[in-house]
C-alpha cells in the first residue's frame, strides 16, 4: 500500500508541476504579447482586421527568368530585361514594366479598337483566355488601378493598346507596361481601407 500511495502521490506531484509549468508559460506569453506589440508599434487591430492594401515588389533580370519563375504570365515575350513588378498580396492586381521594344505575340494578345478603352466584348474575349479570369464576367473585374510604383506612369491604363489575357498592355519609349486589374470587391475594400486611414 505504501508503494501504491507513493506512486499516486508522485503522479499527482508531476501533474501539479506540469500544470504549474504550463501556467507559467501561459502567464509569460500573456505578459509578453502586449509588450512585443508595444515595442514593435503594432496594435491589436493589426491582428484582428484583414488588410487588403498590402503589396509586394519583385524583379527579374530578364523576361525569360520572370516567366520561368512564374513571376510573369506565359504570354510575356522573350527578350525583355530589367523587369519590375508590384503585386497585391490579397488579390490578383499586378503592374509590371520591362525594357522591351519588340512585338507582342499575336496568338496571345488582341489589339483593342480604342486605346485605353477596351470594349466589353474585347474584355470578355481576353479574360476568357486567362485561367485566373475565365470564370468572371467583365463587370466583376474592376478597371481601376490601386497599385503604384515610381516607374509606373499615372496615365498608363489610358494608353492600353492590347489585352494579353487579363493584362492591359502598351509599349512606350522602349518599355512594355502591363496592368492586371483586380475584382471589384477587392478594389472597393482597398479604397475603403484607404479612406478610413
């Protein structure tokens, strides 16, 4: 009996010590979390709200490298250099530029009748050829650009001459500019977030 009581007491002691250790870790974490957030400049709202207005910049030395790494879509022609891209983290919007003065692939890009103003029929045809937009109606995809970069001209979308899948494309001054818009709901969320800031 003495042996059994000792064993039971040992189990109880081990259980108590384990719980106490867990409580110490929990208490430490509860104390540390606000301290870390304070020191890093974060607030609880940073963790409780999804942010739509976040983007990432990427680059590639050549268009071939960009296509191979899936940074760029497959329609992008070989021969481009100095690729710069910004992409929305929470959506499908993209803008990119590269040095390139060659031709666009006729089998993957369509010429729009009115520069900067693709028609609904042109958008429908182009979007249907892109796996990311083929299940969307053109009305569900915004025409508003929310991404910005030093290398992106403010009026670039108004100069669109071609649609290459979901990308609005034009060439100027030895550069190719391409913009892939996001869906209407994501653009509204970005705009709402900016107006509340």
